[in-house]
C-alpha cells in the first residue's frame, strides 16, 4: 500500500467544525489523527489501510446483495397459507397493488442505492490501491458524497422489525437467509462508508490523475 501522497501545489487547508479555526492539512502517518490546536477536536484521520477496508467491505456488500435477492427475506404462515417474501417481490407487490410510489421508493433506497454506492466505492478506491485512478473517478467520488445520506438500508431494517411486532400477532413469522444477509449488508455498508478518509482520498485522486 502506497503511503499518503503529498498533494500537488502544497498542503490544503482544514477548518475545525467546532471552533472554525483554520489549519494546514498535512498528510498524516497511518493510524494517526490531526486535532484542532484550539479545542482539540479531530480534524481528520489516516485510518490504517482505509482503501483496502473500503474496497473489501464494498465487495462483500455486493456479494451479500446477491444473497439477499436469491433467498427468502421473510416466511409467514397464516391460516395454513405460507407466504415467502424478499425485497424484489415486496417492491413489485407494492407497485402492482396500488402503491407504486412506495414501491419505487423501496426499490430505490434499499436496492438501487446500496448497489450504486458499493459499486461506486469499488470503482473509486480499487484502482487507488495501485496508485491509479479510474476514468471519471473524481465525478463518481463527488456523486457518492452527495448521495451518501440516501443510503437508508438501516431505516428499512428498523421498519421491518417494527412491522414484525404487529405481524407476529396474526401469523407465524420466520426470518429467511435473506434477512440475516441484509443485516450483514447493513454492517458492511456502514463500515465501508465509515472507513473512508476523505482528505486522503482526495489527495490520492489528485496525485493519481496527474
């Protein structure tokens, strides 16, 4: 793994989010953090092997998405009728049963967005492991930064758990493999996003594309 490169044109500036003190943002040794000279708040960090972790967790997320959609999410038994549900069939059922907007939103926030975010992080961070940059990686990185708040799989999982409390009163509900894979997916997506050192990422992109 190449060390954090020095940005072209000299060091950048970093502003403390708590006291607005302006600092010179120098590259850091791996495993260290820069703190504000006034209030001591963390300005930015150089997490150990951040690009490796982001790429690994993102790749795992894509594999888990295949498992989520290949196996049942929930199995419900009520009145001698068994119903098997997964994310794709849930979105399709909402669209065809009078709630198209809700179905599209469900598919967008729990299927399309996680796939796009995980794929985008691999596209940006993977080549940087070898000191290279993929075509359009800067634009993809900007897009990832803007769409990160819309990655709401944890909100969906919370809504599912709340709904199960009500469904358990009228039916026997069983978790399928897709549900447990979805829980792992939520953890991997959170770990991938949290593992990004944005200062380091942008410095590496700037140096690699030059």
